[in-house]
C-alpha cells in the first residue's frame, strides 16, 4: 500500500489544465503541494551538507581533516541527490542519471564534475529552491491561518480576512503545477548526466578500451607465435628430418625408410590439426562461412552440457561477429567449468541497431561479474562500445546479457 501511495503522489506533473476545477484537479494540486512541502523540507539537510562541503575544501590541507570529513559528506550528498533524482524523475516521467565519473575514495571526487554539480544543487536547494517550493505551501496554508485569526476577530476584520483568502487560493491553484514542474526541471538540469559529461565518459571508456584491446591483441599475437613454434613448426621440422633419414635409408633399409615415412605422414596430420586449431583461434572458418548463427550452433555441439541455440541474426560486420562469437564461447566455457549446470542456452536477435545476445544456464549461480572470465568478455566488447550485464543470484539461474551496437554489413 505504501509503494502504491508513493507512486500516486509522485505521478508525472501535467500542465495545460488550469481551469480543471473538479475534484480530480483539486486532488492533483493537493498532492503536488505535498511534494512541494517535501522539496522545501530538504532545505535542512541541504544547508547542512552545503556548509560541510565548504569545510571539506577549506580543511583539506589541514592535517587531512577535510578528507576525513569528505568520507561522510560526499556519500551523504550522493544519497540526498539520488533521492531528488528519483522524485524529480518520476514527476517528469523520465530517468535522471547522475553520471559520476570517479569513486569517492580520497580526493578523487574533487575531479568529478558531477560531484561539484551536487554541491551546487545543495546551495540551490537551501536558497532559491526552498523559496520556490515553499510558495505553494504558503499560499494554501495562508487562508487557513487567516480563517483561524478571523474566528478570534470581530466585526469587519473577520470579513476582510475571509475576502483576502480568495486571491491566495486562486494563486495557489494556478501556480502550484508549474512551480513543482519548474523545480523538477531545474533539478534535472543540475543533477542529470549532461551531454558533455556523457561524451567525456565515453571518450575515457574508449581510450581505456583501446589500451586494453592493444594489450589483448599483443597477448594474442604472442600466443599464436607460441602455438606455431611449439606445435606446427616443431612437427614440420620433425617431418623434414624423417623424410631426410628415409631418403638415406630407402636403398639400404627400405623397411626403416617406410616406417619413417609413415611417421612423417602422421606428424604431418598432427601439424595440420595444430594449424587448424590456430586458425580457429583467430577466426573460425565456420564463422566466415555460416555467420554467427551457424558458428554458435556448431560451438554448442561440441559442449558436454546440452545447449539450445535460438540465434536469429543477419550477417554482421566480421569484427562484430568475431567478438560476439568469442564472447559467447567464453561464457559457455565458464558454464562448463564452474556452473555445474544440466543445460544451457543461447538466444540472440538484431533490432537494426544493436546485437543482443543472452547466454544462460540452470547452474548454481553466484557468477562474479568482476571475475577474470567475464571481465575478459567485457573487455572484448568494450572495443565496440558494447555492454555486459550479469544476473546470477545464488542458486541460479545465470544470465549473461551481451549488447553490441552495430550496423549490418
């Protein structure tokens, strides 16, 4: 009942019906006045946190007292502004995201523009915002105050107070919805994730992703070189030696020469298997031939866990297909190694702008999104500005949602 009531009180503000003099219009303004009273009540914590924020900066160099104070003030400010984002977001029928760029440890918060916007909001809430939100409450309660005074008065003063109550109620009726909406819009502008901040975060993320991708690619090149050196190269060298010995023995000991040739042929087959393995690690041939759908279906057939595949996507750019394929392969490898699952599944679709893949299993759950396996998946998709979300409660099931923005080839 509490959640339902809260949702009704924080229903979106609707303008354009000032003459709706009905019970519905009255109730709407009464609930907006209640919201405005809540806004005004935040004056007290806002003013306290605003003063403490100034002290954090002023006391920063003084034996680190400002840093210690910030450990409490910054999270408290974040909590208060989060509440205001939620309330104003519901009133505007949209989500207001903070766009924090750095955590609160130490002095790193001082480099975050979103944290400074929070401080600016505190002063707004304790000054102009307080006056803006107090006005609807004052206009509604003023006639009630005058009525109480009128009951204690006599003669023409009683009539005068009642007459003065009318304009206050009319003003309350007309100004309450736009004032509440104006307060919500102001908070969105101050506390919301600005376009510049979003671009800065995206650039920072791309730079980090590029560095990680270069490191990953360098590691992959070293792995391929090692696999070729220890596998195919060594086997081919052995073939050459066996063929050379067989050439010397072909006339003097034909049986030994034939045995060496048979060994050379077997070693050649092993070398070909090694080369195919290296090629599959770079770009699986089935991915090039049948696309992501066929490649995932072929991958599922080799797994010890029964895996169903419902991936229906068109041919996508080769780099996106490759990244998605290896991300899916890594998720399924984690399922086989750690999930103790009896079945797994892969679903996928493409909506014209984004590739969305879900890898799930019925295992024991508790997958760690920061573990090495899933971190590798996220790093692989970061190069394409992709996202990874992990839903894995204890006891399962586990769902790993992969999302990559892309266009069809």
